C-alpha cells in the first residue's frame, strides 16, 4: 500500500537523495542523519522522521548504508516509474530543461520539444527533436504522453494551454508566470519561481 | 511591524498577483475571492484568510478592487524593495533567467552574468553583460550585490559556491541539483526542481 507522503517530505527526500549521490561519488559507505541535517540546516530528528517513512531505511549500527537509503528513496518516490513528457516552447528555458540530463534519474523522460518557429523546427537538442507545434495533436494521439511542460512566453500561455487541453493532455507543468484556466480533469502544477524567490528574500532587509 | 507570513502563503499571494495582472489586462475592476479560488482550485475561505493578512485588502461591496489588492500584495511582499543579483553560469538556464523580464516586477534586478567561457564573455543578453568569472570578487567588492543565482553544471556547483563565499556573497539561489556546503552565515535557497516535479507526479499511476 502506498503511504501518504506530504509535499514537504517529498521535497526533503529529494534533497537527501542529492546528498547521497555526492556521498556515492566520494565512495562513502555510511551516512548519519546528523550529517544530512547539518548540510541542510534542519533538525536531526526531522531527518530521522522522514527516513522512517521509507519502506526500508538501510539503517546499520554505524549509520545508514548510503546505497540502500538512496535506493529506498527512489522506490518510495517512484523514480523508476517513468513518465513521458514533452516541452512546449523551445526558448531558453525549454532548451535548459531539455539539456538537463538529471531529470531521467528521477523518472522524467523528455521525449521532444514543440515550437512554432520555422528556424527551430527540425533541430535537435540533447537528442530531442524540435517538432512543429501543429503536429502536436496527432503526436499525442499516437504516443502515450503523460505531461506537457509549458515554457512559452507569458502572452501565449493561456492559448497554448487551451491547445494542449484540446489535444487531450491531462497534466501540465506550468513554467509560465500565468495562472491557466483549464477544465477540471486537467491538472496544472505551477512552477512558481517568483513565489520561491520571495520566500527566500522575504527576510532580507 | 512586519507580520509573519508563511512560505505557503507567500507562494499563494504570488499566484493571486498573477491573476490580478491578467484581470488588469482585461480591464476588470473587481474580483471576488471565489474567482481566485476557482482558478487555483483552492478553498474560497483560504483565499479570504490569506488576503486578510495584507495591510489593506481593497475590499468593496462588489468584491476586491483589483488594483488596490494588487498593490497591497506588492507592498506586503516587498516587491518595491529591489534586490540586486547576478547569474553565475551563462548556460541555457542562466540565459533563460536573464531573459525573464518578469523578475523586475517582483523587485529582482539581475545586473549581469558571469561565466568562464571566452566565447561568451563580453556578449550581452537582454541588456545584461556576461563578465569574466575571474572579475567577480572585485565586482562584489565594488557593487552592492545581494544575491548570486547559481546555474552552473552540477559538477562545478560546490567549487563555484566556495568561490562565491570567498568573494563575500551571503545569499545563493541554487538552481543546481547539488546540496552546497557553505559557512553558517551564508544562506542557500535550493530551487529543487526535481522535488517539485515529484510532488506533482507522485499521484500519477
């Protein structure tokens, strides 16, 4: 049975995973909750509580076994459950995400990009082809695609979202600074960069 | 006196602000909490509670006055308190952030970029110059800069962070998938894209 894990815990587990990758690179076999806590400046007890939510913690007498803990996070968060996605909008941000090879480690397989710029269509970015946005509806119909990653300029965000919805897309990862209007059966995740920035800077005088 | 506002509320207020901008574009004078709630698929009462945290809500008999509510969010979240930042790493992601004009509306002024690639140094992106990373320490010393936005490839993340710390930087907005080791007086905000992605996709079968 799948345990309920809150967004905050998912976020922290992903950061623990980053740390574990570094430990593996440095051939470290064990890690303590205290080491993780101190790198992230959070409470030791918080780290232990999060790790206890995993099916297997890989705990040994000298600390957690790095490789086992890493694997356990991957299983719990479903890294091996591959989700297929494409990027809509091959501007700088779309290109940046297409070039970001780290995604595949987390089960996100970016298949291709779509754009309406004739100069971009047909080019390849990191082995992903840029396709004509006009072909998107037939493409969605032919391939099984979970997620559209929306990286168009703000003024085209709503019309692009409508186009995606009409093509049958049910999940939109929205990188535009626009709140999209979509039907109830379509899920939108707002990657709210400015909200994150303001959380960070709220306390800077 | 500054009220304590939680990260979640800051995040939501930023989304309300996006909606208000759209309403202004469409010449709408009033907005109800229900309209905001339905666009974000959250509870009406949640929206009203958040808005009550603002110093002035701009409430009238026929709904909130769009322009006043927008202004009030800006004042509360300190959009007018400009923070100066530069981007370290002029790759696709750095370029995307440099091109993102929306930041300045929220008080984030990206002054310039830094890179070590001779082909990039001296070029301009969106009126921001790409400078030689070697000049960064003297630059930090001469200009008052609040924030470094770290967008280098993962393998250079820790060494770049160390370089920034040595140059006197106290705030790092970290877009690399690496947990940085920095002294206690340096604050790091991890822009944890994968954590966000996994929160979004955790429930997709």
